[in-house]
C-alpha cells in the first residue's frame, strides 16, 4: 500500500474498530481526511460495517446484508437485493479477492439466487473492472451473465418492451407507486444490456456487442418516452393497479435512471424536486415518496415501508445518480454544493444515541426523515417474535457510503483504458481541506488533495493529484481534470 500524505497508522488507531473478522485496514481501504468530521467518521465506520459482512465460506467469500440470519435469506445468509451496492462499494478495496469471490458465487453456486430481487449485476461487475483495470472476472462470468439477462427477459419482460417488477421484489415493500413497469428494474436492465455489450466488445464478440447495444438503446428510448410523465416532470411507475397508467405519485425511484445515465438531457428538470422540502428534502435524508402524496408516511402493519421513510438504499442510489447528473449532463438545476449537502445529510443521519447520551455512528434499515429515529428497529422491539431479531438491522449492509465519498465527493470517475477523470463534487467554500490517499486505481495509487489556503497539509494551496507518491497535477482552483 502506498500513501504519500496520510499516515495509515494514525487512522487505524483512531477508526480501526474491528466489527468482524476482517479489518478494513488489512483489506486495504483508501484513507480519508476531511474538514467535515461527520463524513470522515461515518466513512471509516461504514468500511468497518462492510468488512464485518464479508464472510469466508467453503466456496470463497460472500457479503451479507444482515449480520444475524434472517428467514428470507438464502445460502450463507446471502440476499441479492443490495448486491449491486456491495460491488460498487467493494471495488475500492485493495484486496479484490472478496469481490471476485462474491461475484463468482452468484453464478457458479447452484444454490445462489441472483434473481430473488432486482439486481444490476452485469453493470456492477463491469464497474468493478473499470477501477481495477482487470476484466478477467467479467470475461469469466460473461456467459452466465447472458443467461441471467435472458432469464429476466423471459420472466419479467412485457409486450410493451418494458420490464415488470413487484415493488417488494425491488426490495421496496409497500411503495406508494406499487408494482408495475418501474423506473428501477427498467434502468437496471438497460445498464446490464449496455455492460454486456461492452464486455462483448472487449472479448471480440461483435455480434453479441451489437445485439446488446440494440437492446440497451431500445430500452433507453422506452424509459425516456414511456416512464416519463411530462405533466409531473418526473419518471414514474406505470402502475399495475391503474392498468399501467402513471401511478400519479413522484417517488425517489424516479431519480434511479440517472444512476445509469439513461435520461435525455431535457429530463434534468426533475431534480428541482430533490432539494424542495415540500417534495423530497428532509433533515435526515430524502423521503422515498414526495411529501404531498396523500399516502405519505401512512402507517401499515409492516416495519419496512417505502411510502415516505428515508432509506439508505435509496439515498445511495439518488446520490450516485446526482453525481452522474453533475458530471455527465449540461444542466443548471443542481450544483456540486448540492451533492455535498446531500452527502453530509446522509452521513449525519447514520447515528444513534446511547443511553448515556453519546452519539455514535450507526446504520439500520429505514428512518424517520424528520426525527432520525430508526423505524424498523423501533417497531421490531415492540414485537413478541420479531423476524430476524429485534436488532437485526444493526450495522445494516444495504447501501453504499464509501463509494459516494470516493466516486462523488473526491471525484474519482473510473474509465476504461488509460487515464482517469477526477471531478470533486463540492464547492470551494464547502470544505477548507480534503485528502483521499491510497486509492488503488488501475494498479497505481492515487492521492487527491484539496487545501484552500495551503496551511493544513503544508504543500501549498489548491488541488493536487499524486500518482504513486509523485505530484502529477496542480490547480489553484477546484476543477475537473483528466489524467
């Protein structure tokens, strides 16, 4: 491991709380030092959580969602619902053995169930490879990924060319928009088709590359034309209970298409609703349903509702989507400062208060967007026999955070081939200093350093990029740079 600015021993001493068998510092994590200590504290906490969920099995490593066993999990307590998040998060570890084992598990273990829930698996594996610059895992699993895509087409494809999914099988129980042709599953299938096309192109499979590119292009066109409600200025579900007409409610899943760069540029207007506290914005994270919906936060006899509570799963998707909007679209609706505000709010929501009043990092299933109370935990503790236990969601591994810091805030935008795009997503006034060190990218160690005055790190003011310990770029301002 190469760190050119930060001392790993200092951060391991401060943040090296080993929650499981594997230490993040042994697995190899990029180091973070940033003025916003809430983001910094949660960053290291979430790496501890992630590594706690890495489990060694007789067939290699898997990554779990719940630490205790839950009755709906499959072999080795695995659930594929958050697996896309797991792969995006784990791609930054220096030791990629865990991620390669996990990706392999889903398609080489006959008891694994990669279609139990929606899962953007080909896209996630492809994006792992873009960080490592090693596409052998994609090549190894290519034929299985093709079979997986075909199985989805057979089981969930609709005559209208879109894909159907039950909200619960999207991992989003009791949503306001309900089941139908949802922005989620359709965006995932677009992304997987595009990833398969690019994998095929790399492998010299020209006919496959063309076929999957055509599938992706057709689905992208249908998402933009059929799931976009021009009156609401938002992507909506074509609801089954409304005979596949628009659901009539804006849900946070309407931002998911940007996670995969699906929308046309004229759709960016939808983002005006995110930071509006009459729609999605709340003190403890975006709401999963717009607040003007009549069913917003309506209580049902279930602990996992998606009709208003803030879910880290969804916040992760929204933040990734916002990062893509800022980096890949010409628009005037959102700014880099908005990304920082969203990330800080998300970090600040991941805490719990102990009996002695101490506030400690904590992540669970869903939370009240206005009070920060962990809803599922509160309800499970009232049950006589709660499924999975009253505290099943402690250190819940159902979302990303570290990826949002590295890919978004720090701005490492992975690419195929030589080079990397670095576009930090915060304004100069947001942070006086930030350093992300030891980012393993394409076999080289990258360090991104921002020091507004030059006094914090003593290396001068501005933005500096290091590669394997040598400075390769300096800018007096925060700028997007391609190296």
